[in-house]
C-alpha cells in the first residue's frame, strides 16, 4: 500500500470535493449524515458515499474516527488550506503561474456582483498597501 505524502496531499475529484464541502460545512459526520446532506438533484446511493469516503480516507483527504459503531469522517485539512492548494495548482498548471490571469479569466467568464467587485477592490488595495510600503 502506498504511503500518504503529507506534503503533497491528493487532489480531490469532483465527487470527493462535494463530500469535503459537506464535511467542512457540517463538521464531523457519519456516512448516513453525509449521504443525507447530498444535493438531491442526482441520485447517489449510500454505498457509493461509503466507498468514496473510504477511498478519501486512504488518499489522506479525510480522517476517520472508528471507535464507535458508525464511523465518523472529518476533513484532514481545513477548507482554506485545501482550497488554497487547489487554486495554486490551477494557477500553476493552467495560467502559467499568474494569479492575475486567473482572476481576469474568472471575472470575464462569470461576472462578479457589485458586492463581490467591491470586495475585490478592497483586497487589491490592501495588497497594494502591503506590497508597496
């Protein structure tokens, strides 16, 4: 069995990311709880959720507490850390290392709301102050 690389954790698939988002939002959960919180737009069986969580545990994406009858799963890393790793990988692979290129593409592809644009402006101003002082 391959050892988990804690410095380079596995990247979650789309389905795994959906389960991680449930765990980040609701905290440690049993398979039944995760299954019950899935979006009802597509049918995913209980055993599919169980198998996916088992795979995610082997990959190091979730931790499992198995001292009770029902195993409880929790994310192995905080949401912010996991998303930062995914975004950094996307920037490196698809945008030649340019976070600005990613942001421009994102805003052009799916326009931001007025509130989101105001938040982006505030963040850009903060970064400019920190960088150029």
